[in-house]
């Protein structure tokens, strides 16, 4: 089971391109300096989200 999980994580990081990383793999994104790494901020947990 641990081997399967490792293979899945490796595929996710090394093989699968990600749309949010301009179609680079995660490893490619972190090893380059031309495309800015996007940072997603968490919503303030004190804010309520609702329809107004």
C-alpha cells in the first residue's frame, strides 16, 4: 500500500501538469524562476459567506 501511495504522489508531482501552474508539473514549477508561483490565501474563518 505504501508503494502505491508513493507512486501516486510521484505521478502527481513529476508527471501530471497542473493548470494552475501554467501546465507545468509541480516539480518543474518549483525548479524554475520565470513563472510566478501562485499563492492562494485562505478566507478569514471569522467571515461568513452568504448570499446577499
